[in-house]
């Protein structure tokens, strides 16, 4: 009997299932990345709204500045008019002084006339003077008297006119001063209002600029967080895929070695048996060489144990210990649940797990496994990722401290750190459960 076909069939039977059924490498998580991208989209929309508001504020600011410049020009014109009016007022005041001097002189002259008239109380004095005068002088004296009376009348009339002009000048001066004061007060009030509006517009513009800068920084940070999370998940997926590849290769090598050893042992036993038969029955040996035996060679000389080794890797493990505990896993920390799977997050996006609001407290592993990552991740705080096997991982973030190291093994209830707060400000612990990087609702797993 030839054992080469048997050995070849056994090796092909082993390698085919093992090579055909490698566990697919998990894709990079679309959960948190989608969450971050939603936050980026929301931040970009908010940024566009703020940019539009800033554009409107800048237009308002430009209009206010133009109105302010116009008001300043108007105030400058009022100031110029006021200066001209003050110069005119000075001229009027000088004229008023001159009029007052003339009025004073006229009043003195009138006073002298009245005094002379009062002292000369004899009504017939002029008549006596003319009676005693020579005939040629009477007419001349009468004319003189008329001239004196006319002069006195003119003095009195000029006094009346000067007093009227003086009153008019004073009224004009007072009216001009009042008008300029009112106009200046109005312009100053308008200028003050425009100044306040301009100051308000500048404040709003600066506030919008600051908000736009902060939003741009937040978008940049979210994108950086996305890249960091992408890199972390890709690295974990790469290491897990490499680990599975090495384990599959080791299993295949061990299975091949065991099958080869089993085939060798059976071949040696068969050879010994055949040698004994040949020595005892030489004639039968010739008959045994007929090709009939070749048709039965593939019929298995493999044991049940060897056939089990040929089974796919997925068939070697019945049901994962983690998946069998669905609905019976313990909580990682006490406190109340304030963020549920699928609900909107205050900081944007939606929860891909559950958030426990609690004061700082110890955090425990929900199940046994190996620590795939332990340390800070910008945008997520301190984080621990535990690989529970068969594609299941649990993620704990917002830790104030980490008590485990990457690569270490943990059991159910092991202390892995202490709760703290997320970078977005929520105080407590954030838990995610994923199967091959896809987020699952932790409330369907924990009791």
C-alpha cells in the first residue's frame, strides 16, 4: 500500500479549510468616525452661518462707519458755522458797543437839552428876545431857533433809532447763539449715537471673528481627532489581523506536524505488518499487488482527532464566551445613564455607546479579555480598549487614571482605571461595545 496519496490528501484536506476560512480583518470603525464627521459637518454649517452673520455685521459696520463719517463731517461743518457765527457775534458785539457809546452820547445830549429847557422856565423869554431885537435880526433869530429845535428832534429820533437797533442786535445775537447751541447739541447727540452704534458693531464683529476662529479651531481639532481615532483603530485592526494570521499559521503548522507524525506512525506499522505477511506468505504478496487496493487508498486512515484538526478555525470555537453573556454583563461603574445609544450628544453627533454620570469612581472590566490599548487619546481623554475575542471589544473613555497596560490580561470585574470626565466636559464614564468595529447598544449587553 502506498501512503503518499494518503498523506497528500490529508495535507490538502487540512490546508484547504484552513486557508479558505481566515477570519476577516475588521474594518476601521465607522461609528466614532461617523460621529466625528457629523460633528465636523455641524461645525462647518455653524461656521458658515457665523461667516454670513459676520459678513452682515461687516456691512452694518461699514454703513455705520459711513454714517459716522458723514455725521463727523456735519459736526465739523456746524463747528465751522459756529466759529463763523462767533466771529459774526464778535463783530455784532463790537457794533453793539459802538451803538451803546453813541446811545450814551445821545442820551447825554438829550439830558443837557432837557436840563436847559427845565432851567429856562420863562415861556416868554424868546418872545421878549425877539421883541427887543432889531427887525433884520428877528427873522434870523427865528430861523436859528427852528434849527435848534430840529437838531434836538434829530437827536431824540436818533436815540430812539439807536435803541431799536441795539435791541435788534441783541436779539439777533441771542438767537444766533441759541441756534448754534441747539444745532451743536443735535449733532453731538447724533454723533454720540453713531459712535455707540459703531462701537456695538465693532464689538459684534470682533465677537463673530472670535467665534469663527474658535469654530475653525474646533473643526481642525475634530479632524485631528478623526485622524487619531482612525490611526488607532487601524493599528488595533492591523495588530489583531496579524495576531490571527500568526495563530492560524501556528495552528496549521501544528496540525500538519501532528498529521505527518500520525501518518508516519501508521505507515511504519503498515510496513511492519506487510513485511511480516511477505515473510509468511510469499505467494500471497504477488496477489496483494493488484491495483484493487489503489481504489481504496483515499478511504480514510485518519482518526477522528485528525479530521477535527481539518475543520475551519471558526468551527473550532463553538460560541464565543463573550457573546454567550449578552444581557448578563456587569456595569463598569455605578451612577445614572445620561447618554443612551443613538441619542444626540450635547457636544455634537450622537452617542455610539452609553454615558454613565457619576462622581470619580473605580472602573471595572465588563468581561475578561486582553488590553488592546491603554492611554490618552486627544479628543477622548484617557481610554482603555479591551479585546474579548471573536471580534468583540469594549471601549472605556473619560478616565481620570488608567490602571492597566497594553497587552495585559484582565478578568471580569478587574479594576482598569478611575472615572473622570470627557474632554467635552461631561463628568462620568463613556462605554462602547463593538463587534468587528461596529458599535452595538451596550444596554442590550449589561444588566
